[in-house]
């Protein structure tokens, strides 16, 4: 009997355990499903180590895009950045192919980021994030990948996502009109900056505390470069700033303390890599692109993972959040 077509399946953790054991020569004790996010993530446990298995969806990442991510992580590891990196299987490969119900899916096994995420960072941890993010940028500003990754531009973070999002706002015309107007004003504002002088390279574009761990010795490991793409490196400083904005928004920090903490981070970053005042001043406007880009991504991937939360209430709340950001940080 021919199976009924599927658009999304969850690969068996037990079958993956046997597959990875054979493909990598690792004697695994267990393989457990961790979370359904942009990709499916599993935790692999051996007698003396843990690993992460990430299974991509074709709708989200093509094979060439996955190859670009693997290539970037390999370069970061080679040049000493503190990142989770892809392992090599017994045949010398790093990308696995799975014939799933919906078609071909690809996966990679990654080293485990020791420790845990820290949402309330102390000054020493802020300095570590600053120095190590700068160290990553010293690499991503000069390397060139053989495989193309997304470029983060005014078009791809503002214009295109808003065009994609239009049907989602059919019953929310005022909210859509607001985003269209703000996007236009942000584009005009960004045009006033001398962006040719901004640092450019491969940015991670999701440098939030959920994507790095601190171990018991204070060592940091960055992971989840799924959205890594070409753009202004200030985008990474911006995405980290989003963390402080959200802490203020939820009442966990005052504006004054959030600003002080961010300045600690920036000062540490500048110990390793320069960043201009103009790049810092562009962060609020780059941030509008960040919010709209991810809203568009959530809408486009509704069927696969975001359907639990994406709806009219979520959209209205997100637009209200963007308005708070704009009113607080943007000057037109």
C-alpha cells in the first residue's frame, strides 16, 4: 500500500540512535527528541559524552544552504571560535540523508554545548559574550563560503516579509498599514547612514542567550547558526540587544540597568574588534527588520512548527511589541 503523502514527519528517535551509532562509530546509550523548532533537535547520549542531532526540513533549508552552514561552522572551529561544530562520520562526511515520509531530509551531528543558557547575565558573562562575539566576527568578516547563504538587506528583512505577510493581516488592516509605514521610514532612515563603512560578513542573526551556554567554569559556547547569512555584523549586536529590550518590556530590568549592561557588553566587544558609533546608532532600525523578518518566517512556516501560537492575537501582540520598540528607540 502506498503511504498517504505527508508534508511533515518526525523521525523515530530509536531508529536514529541505531543509524548514528553505525554512521559515526559512536556507541550511543540513547537518542531523545528535544524540541520541534526551526529544525527537529535530538539529544544523543553516549557513555562519556553528549551530542546534538539536528534534522532539517527541505521547505526551510535546501541542501546547499545546509552545506553553507556546515562550512561556516567548520571555519569557525578551525580558527578557534567557541562554537558547537559538526562531527565527521566514518566515511568523512558531515551531512546525513534520510528518506522521510515527505521526502528527503538532511541532518548533522554537532558537538554538545556544555553548560546551560543564562538569561540573567552578570558583568563577567556580558564581557565574555562581547569578546567572544567579536572573535566570531573577526572570522566571519573575512571568510568566504562556497555555498550561498541568505543575505540580510533592507529588502529581505522589510519589503519581502511584508509582502509575504499581507494575507495574514486580512482582518488586521490597521496593523498592516502601520508596519508598511514604519518599514518605509526605516528604509529611509537607514539610507542616511554610511553603511558602506559598516562591518560586513556572515552574521548569526539570532545572538540571544538561548543560543549560547555557559559552563561551570564560565566558558561560553555559541550554537544554532541556522539563520547565519551575509549582512552587517551590527545585526548580531542588535539581536543581542533584543534580549535587554525584552527584559525591560517584561519588567525584569529597568531601562537604566539594561543600558548599563549593554554598554558593558559593547566595551568588551571593542577590546577585540572595533564597532563605530554609527553602527551602534543603526541598531534600532536594523531591529525593526529583525522583528518583521521573523514574523514573516513564522507565517511562512505555519504548517510545520508555528501553528501553536501564530494567529490574530499573536500578530496583534507582536505589532504592539514592535510599536514599543519603535517608540522607544527610533527617531525619524
